[in-house]
């Protein structure tokens, strides 16, 4: 079963991280990446730019789509923001959760583990 591991962090805390903290986050993700690549469970993944650098498009039934700068939710609601993701292919939901738990730390404060019901363009599909 394929899963998307969505990682959330506080953008302000991310910007405030020290060089040493950034190196630790990189080290932990690189170790996970190597483990998952070795097991064949990692399909893809990426880090994402800050929410302020995003654009949100909204559909309107009687008009052209509208675009706004920034994330889908407003700043008042945005305690944490999507910061990165992995797409993994695991034998069991328990294994997917085990992988997702490995990304929780002082930086990634929440992880959403979501099954993928339809995939295209990924190896192993």
C-alpha cells in the first residue's frame, strides 16, 4: 500500500533554527532516506518552500479561478505548515506508521499519514 507522509513544522521555528539544528534535521532525514531507499519503500519525496512563497488557486462555479498569495489557510490558523513529504510503499499500515514516527522531532511537530488510493508516474505502481 502506498502512503503519503506529510510533515508539518512551524515556519517561524524553521527559520530560527541554528546551523547545528539544521544539520541534525538533515542527518536524520538522510539516514531515513538511505534506510527506505535500501528497503525499496521510498518512492519519492521533497522539501517544500515556506508557505508565504505559495499560491492558492480557488475554483468558483460562475467565474474564472482566483489566485491569492500564501497558503490555503490564513495566518491566524497557521500554527504549523506542510514542510516536506515522502511517498512510501509499505507492506502494512503498521510499517507506514513506524516510518512516519521517525520524522517526528523538535522540528517536525506533526505528521499526517495518508493512504494513496490512486498513483501515477511513480515506480512500483
